[in-house]
C-alpha cells in the first residue's frame, strides 16, 4: 500500500493497490486524490447518512467463486431519496460496484472501450445497444454525491444517471459525471446471500427501530409500521397527514384529505395470494378523467419480507394482482406488447393522478402525482406501464376472482360487486365457443357416418322402372291419357320413393298422378309429382328455371302385387309425344330435410355462443380509450355516437 499525508489534517492516508486513486480521509472527510507526485485535496464531504445498510467498508465476500473486499462507499441523492453504492475490489484485479436502493441490490462491472449514447438522447422507454445487447431505459435523473468513505476509482460531485434493463435479468447503468462523456456499467440484480459475506460481518438490518412504534407527528396516533426498513412515505390513517420517513424519523409533509370510504383490505391486514403471505402496507386511490367524467380505482401495496412488493388493484369490483417486471423483457410495437413469449393488445392509454394515499410507501409518493398509464391485455393477463418524465415501470397483471381475494384475506364483509367488463377479463363465451364447435363437429361426423351406414345397409331395391309416352292429340287427365306398368311385387312392408323424370321438357311443364294399386287388397297409394322447365335469352344472356324431375316419398306400404297407373297432365295443345320415366324403389334414406335440421340443431348452440362472445368483445373494446394528453381522448375501437 502507498501511504501519504492528508493535505488537510496531515493524518496518514493509505491507498490499496489497484483499488482506486481517490481516498476519503478517515479523520477529516477530505477527498484525497493520489496524483503523480503528491496527494491533492478535492474538498470535503459531509458525514455519512444512516441508511441502515448491513454492509460496511472493509468486509470481504465471494461472488461466483471470486473473492472481493469492499474498499469504498459513495452516498448519492436525487432529491427524492438517498442510496449507497459500494466499491468492490476483486482479488483478480477487477473493480465492481454494488448499488443498494429500495431493498434491491445490483452488482455491476464497468464495460470498457465502448461508446455510450449522448446524454441528451436518453429518455424513459428509449433504448440503446451495448455490444449487440439491447437495453430499455427505465429511469433518467440527476444525482449528487452527498458523502463518501474509503478508497474509490474516482470522485465526482454531479451525475446524470440512466438505469436500463435488458432481457433475462440484465441491468445497465450509464453514468455521466460532471459533464463527462459517460461510462457504462453492466450486471444484474443479486441478493445478499449470493455475495458470500460472513453473517458475523454484516450490520443488523432492521435499522429503523424507532419507526416500529412510531406515532404520527400531527395527531400522535400510533402507526406500527410493518416495513420500517423500506418505507419512505407514511400516510397516517387517522388524520391523513403525509409524513417523510426516509431519514429514520418521521417528518410532516402535508395534510391529505380523508378517503371517501374505508378500504376493502384494512392497512396491516395479512392474506395469502399466489401461495405467498402478504401484508397490506398502503392504500391508494388513483383516477383518470375522460371527457369530463372521473373514473377512480383502488391500489393496495402488498409486502413480503422475501418476495418484496406487489400491487393488488380493484377497479369496479374487478381484482388484478400486479408483479413488477423489467422493461428490457417487454417488447413494444404499435398498439402491441410482447412478454414471456405472449402477445398483448393495447387496450388503453390514460393519464392517471394519485388522489389519496394511506399507509407506508417505498417511494416518495405525493397527492397529485400524474403518470401516463398504458395497458395491454391478453385475458386473463395484462402488461401495465406507468410512465413519468423521468421514470417508467412495468408490471404483469393477472386477474383474480373476488372469491380468491376474499378467501386469501379472510374478509367477512361483502365484496364489491363487479360492474361492467374488465380490460383483461376472460370472455366466458369464448371459452365455451371452441368446445361447442368441436362437439358440434364431432356429432356431425357421427351423424354423417350414420347416414352413410344406413345408406349402405338400407333397403335399396328397385321394384319397377317404366318409360311412358303420352300419345299426341289426347287431353290431359283423361282415361285416354292413362297408362299402366307391368305388375311388380313388394315382398315386405317398406316406405317407397317414386322418381319422376321428363328429360324432353322444353319451355313446358308435365305433371302426373301416380296411383300404386295393390291388386291383392285394392288399396291405392297416390302421389303427384310435377316437372317444369323454362329457358330463354335476355340481352344476350341465357337463363333457365325449374327442373325436369321430382321425387316423392310414401309412408310404408303393405306387401303385395302392385301395378302403377299414370295419368299425365300437361299444357295443350300437345303437338308431339311427351316421354317420361317413373321409378319405384325402396326409400332407404331420411330425406334431405332431416339432415339439414339435424345440422341446424347441432350448430345452433355454438352459433348463439359465438354471437354472445362477439357481443362481449364489442362491449369490452367500446370502453377502450387512448389519451394523447390529459383530457384529450380518442376511442379507436368504440362506436362513435352520432352528433346531436
């Protein structure tokens, strides 16, 4: 190690090899720069704020088999909060940074020899590439170095930072210090157990013991905070005072209006959702205004010591469980989002304002906050994006039934009655639609198979086929026009089909009364088929209508010896003989009308379900709204009302 004297207090200053050229004097907090010839002072830093971090300079750990030591610490602030960044010196010569903010840890290594985008091109939801990997920007802000400790690679007072995420958990931070060109640091989120610290070296983590039994500074009401280590804002449920808790003690900020009603889930209550036990930390009311009408909804902040934070949203009695996801895992296109291999359709984009807050929040919430909220749906899931000027957050939503929420939190009172259709609500008719058409198709195949089977095994015998000729110059319907077939035998009781064909019809008609006469009993079965066929040419186009044949069915006839008597009727005069053929055979089919009605019955249910499904989707998308700015709305999916 190189040892020198502090330029300010002359105390010894030791530099660890390879750990950086800046050291903060342990005695007077002077920032000392190791120059080529001597040590230089870069000014003094304030005392470290008590952030209740479990880490400290000097302890060692191990990450993925590589040992390291914490050699330095920087405290930064952006006006909304304070966080720590720890400098790690690995035994193999590498330097890394461990960032600690809002209960999350990010381990990042510097990415050398690459260019970074200009600072003026950075904006939330923008993207950039580093070595063929795409990162989506989640936050852009300004930070100041508030304090420091130990040995550091460099020291800067002002920073523009950009936090971004890539796919599969990758994290990137761009740092533009004191107007510099910018550096890139790439890594991932980690947990303390992954860093291999000796538990005996860690500081006690529940730092804010004073907040566990804190009282409101406005009304002195007991607060009993559930997550004192993570809380930054506390809204008193008794008087509505909004309190700052970011520095380990409560400070009054403003007095909020009391809520118009009690929350369904009381603050501090516990319940189990998604197999995890959650504590209700905060209750918020947010709303959007569309064409002069305010639409509110409720949001409950849930917390679990291991799992972290989640959201439970109640909108018009519909419940959605929201889990934070990385922006880098979400793909956005025109009115479409993709996540985890699924596609989501854009449903709405509105400007949401925070109207009321109670309980503990991990961010510095304030009433009146405005954010652009976008929602993409693929029922029963959704992708939700909240965007401000400096930050964007994504959550994955999954709809829950009121029964799941009621059972999970052991609610005895009646739950809010769901109204309307939720954006990601499952279409109950669509779920039945596929199975309905599938079963209709299956039964149609069965029915067709039965028809074919009966046709194959049915009675297809032909008893008689006779060609008749109407002599010329006979009057229709007279005894002179009558003709008879040869006798034929029907050996068993069977329904009959009589086919009548007049292939020579030309712009005329021919009807015939067919009498089946049972010579044994004298019983007569009568049918009267008719054929008509007309054609012509109009404006150079040929037309035709009618048919030259017709079939008639009978009920079952008794067995016996039969003769067919045919009495034709026709247009007069009759300049030439008219020929026609009559065939008598067993009727083995059920007729064309029966299959039609069977198919109609089979598909009636699915068709009705399809209409209901379409109506459900129409009502859903009629509520979709897109706001280009607060108060300016368009309804691309809705039916526009006629102007009065």
